[in-house]
């Protein structure tokens, strides 16, 4: 295994108007697997520098919006080519600053290209003009780009999540300011500095720094739209900040996503593997991960034992170690939240099964590690059931009445994703149609089953608006009616 801790720290600047801008201050970025290791330093912008990024995007907008959609797509495609040959280096950096396993970091680099090219495949729809002939009136309906779009992404899959919005915004004719996550900015900046160099100056800008320092990317009245992915609580703060200017928002927020395992479910190795991956991908730090399992009581014991066996095969350790299957959590704070939820459930009498193996080097590193846990038949009022734990802990609850489970799911605060598990696809689809979540999977779950051709987003407090697919492209436009 390559010794990465000895590598020199990475330094990243801001990207404003096609230029890398250095700052007086920087933020140290630490390795979650070994917190004493400084992976790099990210530029800490001032409010003036953040405002400069908005100005650059605002000034670049008229020419970019006037560029024909097909030509914009050609320019974006060529810019994507500038990333060729750099994926391995960027993925390695992602693992060091995020903590996720190397395979996931490599997938993330690939997803950026895949999602960008899918967005570009939709640009022909932007030129469509709908006509409504009279009498008494005749109208044409056009779609116009919105202007400056601010995109704020989270730490878990920042580059992949950025690709659910950035290429759509650009293809539609908007210009963009990106705010990377404070704890995982380095690989994203490295990616976008290459990509943005192939675009006209000011079309894509990147600002890193504290929330207060970069606040102009949200509060400036020249920002037409804010796209935010993160917690529900933070989403509410973004919505409040957007209110004074009536800025449009798309919010992809928290999910307490249920898996509903019916009495006829196939609990063979393949489906157990899918369910386990659906819950523990990225050490459970995914908004669309399975956060709670409702299983028919007749299959409860079988499911628990099967998942116990699957989780016992996991090895928790540093992400760059090829034998690691679960890395550390990204922060000590998130580890402590999950730990407190587990302790609360244990104190209330629930059985906690802590599974898997902790690598020896992980045990002595001070990293933010937790072994995966199953929480068996907890009281439904406990936080481990009612809140999004965002970590490697999964409550499993037996049920007798399916209607009661569906009511619980459909009236709760969360409505991002759900899944139904049954050997009968027709029966599973019937149950899925009764669920009020943005996405429902059948016999699968999480990002591995995400279909980018359809829109993604949540009901209730899991968000507003949709990303990806044709709907996601139109979300970056405004209708303009011409009537005579």
C-alpha cells in the first residue's frame, strides 16, 4: 500500500473569471482516517472575493446565454476532455480528504463524466418553441436561462452530486458559482479548475471558505437560483437566506429512507447484498441510503441473521487500503451523533449488534471509525428510527400491518427515497405506487440504483424541486410567453 501521509499537502485557490485566485488565509483539511494528517489547504475567501465570483458569473452570462445550445454542448464536451488521464490522482485525493474507500472515489470521478454527457444529450429540447394559435390570441412559449446559479454541495459525494446540477445549469445557458463542502474541497477544486479552463472565463467559478465569508454567493441579488444539497436544517437556512430576494431554490435535503421487506421477499445472497450495500454505502453517509428496515414479522429472524452474516464480512479501515470495505466517518462530530443514537437505543433495551472487523491500524490512528451496527426491534420513537443517522447504524423493525407502515412512511417528515422488497414484481410495484417519496426502488436501493434519466428529489422536508432528467434541465430555465 502506498504511503500517502508523506505526500506534500495540496494547496487550492479560488476560481474566479477563469483565473486561480490566491487568498491570504487558508483552511487546513484533515484526513478522517488519521486526523493528525493535513491533506491540504483550501483557500479561505473574503466576502469581497465571493462577490467578485458572482460578478464574474453575472458578466459572463449574456454571451453564454446567447450561445446556441448545441454549441454550448460542444464546448462543455470539449472541457470534459481536459479531465482525461487525471481521474486516478483526483480519486486518491478524494479518499484522503473524505475517508471513503478508493473504489467509491474512482466511481465518483467517472460519474462526473457520465452525468455531464447525459445532460448534454438533452439540449435539443431547449430549442423547442411551443405555439398556441388563435383566435382570439396567438402565443409562443420560449424557455430562457435564468442567470447566475449558485451550487452548494455536501461532503459525501461532492463531485457526483455536483454533476446532477452543474452540467444541466450550463447546458441551459446559465453561469455558475460553486461552493464546495468545507471539509472536502480539494478534489472538487482540482476537478473544476481543469474543467472550467475549457469554458469561457466566468462561466464557472469556485469559492471556498467559511459560510459567513462566502455568504454573497447566496445573498447577492444577482444570483437567480440556489441549488443546495445537505441536511434539512441547513436547507431551511438556505431558504430563509433566499427569501429577501425571492431567489429560486432547489433543495435536495435529508432522507430517513425506509426499506419495506414483504413476507414473500427473496432474502438470498444477492438481495441481502443489495440491501446491505443500500444501507452502508459510504459508511452510511448517503442521503438516499436505507436508514430503517421494516420487515414482515414472519421474515424478521431470517433477515436479521442474513444481514448479520453479510456485515460480519466487512473490514473497517483506511479508505486507501484495498482490503477496506468501510472507511471512517468524515467527521468526529458525525461519529459522535451516531454513537449517541446507538447508546440511547441500548439504554432503552434494544439489542445492538456491532459487526465487522476493525483494522489494527484503524484502532490506533484516532480516525473517525465505527463498526457497522444493527439495532434490533427498537422502540419506534427512538432517534435511531425517527432521525437520519447518516452513519453505519441500521434499525430493523418487524411489522404485522403493512397499511400501518405505509401510513407511517407517508406522514413522516422525510420523503426522499424508499424501497420495496418482494419476489413478486407486480406486488412490489403495487406497494411502491402507494408510497409518497421522490424515488421508490424495487429490490434495490441507494445510488447504485439511481436512474439519471428521471428526476431526483424529495417530498415534504426532504426538499423542493427536482434534479436530472428532462425535468432537471427545465428547472434551470424560465418560461417566456410572447402573445399577440
